[in-house]
C-alpha cells in the first residue's frame, strides 16, 4: 500500500513541479528552494515527493545537494530512496555527497541500497572513492538487484579503471564475487590488460560457469590477452567451454590464427567448426586462412561445410576463386549448407554474372523454400550486377517467377532505376499480382521512376484493390507532383 501511495505522490510531484524537459534551467532552479523546504515537512510522503521532484529537475537542483545528503538519514525509507535517486540525477554536482552515499550503502532497506548504488554510478568517475565499498559491500549484498546495480555503477566509473583493477584482481580469489570481478575486468577491456595474467591463472578453475566468464573477459581485452591463447585453445576442445573459448580467440585476433589453422585437421567436427567460426569472426585479419578453409568445403560433415561457408563470407576480400567456390555450394546436398551459401553470396564484396546465374537457379529451383527465399534476398543485396538477369525473368512464362523478379527489383531500391522500363512493362502484365508487385517496386525505385507516372495513374483506378493500393504507394514515393496528379484526377 505504501508503495502505491508513494507512486501516486511521485506522479503528483511531476504535475506540480514539471520535469527537466519543460522550461529552461532557470525555471527549474527557481523551484528548488520550495522543494528543499518541503524536505523538512512533517509528512513523509511530501518529503519523499520533494526529493523525487528535485531529481526530476536534475543538475539544475545542485543547490539542494546538502539538504538531500541530510535526507539520506530520514526515518522513512521512501525519503532515503528518493534522496539517493535525486543525488544521482543531479550527477557530477553531487560529488560532495559521495561519502554519505557510501555510508547509505549499508542501509537496512534493499531498495534504498539499490538507489544508492545507481546514484554512485550516475555521479561517475567523481565517485571513485566509493569503489572499495561497492566491491566489498555492495557486490556481496544479499539482494541480487543491489549486486547487479553495483556492477553497472562500477562500469560507469571506467575512467578510473586502472585504479579499480587491483580491487578486481584480488576479488578473483573470492568465490562470492569473483564472477562479477572477472566480468567487470572484461568490460574494462584493454584498460585492464595488466589483469590478463591473473585471469589466465583462474581460467582452468573447476567451475565451468566461472571459466566461461573468464574466457569472455579475456576475449574482451583483445590482442592484449595474447598470452591466453594456449589455455583458450585447450578450452576450445572442451564440450562446455569450447564455444566461448572460440569467441575469445576470435577477439584476440591474428596471433591466434596459426593455432586455429592447426585445429582444422582434427577428427572431431565440432572442434573443427569452432576453429572455423573463430577464424571467420576475425574478418579480414584471418584472410590468409582462406585457402585452407576452401579445402574444407569438401569436408564430409555438413555442419563443418556450412561453418566454412559462413566464415569465408565474413573475411572479405577473399577473391573471385573463393566466391566461385561459395557459389558452387548452392548445389550441396545439405539444405543448411545451401542456405549458408545463399547467405554468404549476398554479403561478399564481389559478385559476377556467374554468381547471379547460380543464385537465380537456386531461387527458382531449389527444393527448399527457405533456400529459394534467401537466394532472392541475396540477389537484392548484390544489386546492380543482378539487374540484367532479373529483368530477363520479367518475361518468364511463369507468372510466379515474374512476380518474384519484380519484388527483388523493388528490394534493390533506387539503384534499380535502369529496370524502370521493364517494370513499366510488368505493370501491364496479364496477372494482377505481377501488376501490383511492379507498381510497388516502382515506388521503391523512387523519383527515378517518374516515366511510369501515366501508367501508375491508370493503375490507381484499377478495379482490383491490391493494384490500386500499390499504385498509390508508388505515386507517393515518386514525389508530390505525381501524387497531386493522382489526387486531381
């Protein structure tokens, strides 16, 4: 009941005082003295509402900081909670309140402790003196929300990462908080590189979940965690930690490439797939591994073949021969491999008429609908190079093919302008579904489709609603002049 009353009071405070977004800082600051006075009201609800309202004003309420510090000792937990909230919202100007907030981290009320932890984070680096208490008290709090908010606050003090690292390194030996410590060290990234040896030391802990957190942290440190490569390579072989270890290795980068290539000859397809995935996630940094990966396109395990296709597409700059090999995977017997190939060909840097032809064949004839759809999307992503083949399909005897081709041209967008004449022809197709799709695609092309305006005006009077709606859409997209012609006829 009390929480409901407090929520109502807080809402009324917004009506009475307004928020920072209403009026300028001078207007807001003028309200501060009255609200500070209300912090002494006999009614705890009014005291809480006043503190909350000061928080809504934000930095302009900096003159209220001393009164809010005093209110942190109020007998009402709602007042203490709102006061901590206000100090956080005021931000840097509340730095003088940090000692009082540190003391309030020991408050008996968990919601107050949560509010204090959040406030310290919002004050930011200026609250660095709170780091020991956040680590030694808040991170050990019995309430999970307090622990989580304390973690976030520590991260918000990243400007003092070098000073905080020693606290978290020591905490790696404390089972109660070590996972949080490892996670925060990871979020500090390269700023915490001096912690890498200590993280490597605990990377072989018997607790699987802890190992996963540590591996992630090392990965976030990037190349500065290169010393972790040997241990991570061992973890990559582990059923429980392999995936996270592979990701960490991918973040460490080129230094891990030789070891990862060495795993490509392993008998276990899962280990091979993880190594392939790590190489792919490195992008261009691992492009030298492309020739070895191409050989794996003939691996007996379809999951390996699919992972290789995905990895090659992530590398970029792999060359025409590799792309030709990827196109060949559209003929693979495994559906997932073909799907992966279609995905890859839509994102690689180079494409050719041959690739477009292979994708078109997959779009038209693959036995799996998902592959057909993904091949169509790849053609749209390829763009201009795919235009000749798509325009040719607009004359296909099967209306479903013609409709699909018009849709893809629309997905290509403005760069499909050379296809406008062909789409104008499709707008007069005998199948109304093709007409509708052609009209929509002309709209996607935009102003470059102005020559189609007369035909679109005619289509906007079509007896079929789907054609009319698509024509109206196209006229709007082509420009106001076309729309005004439509409205005036």
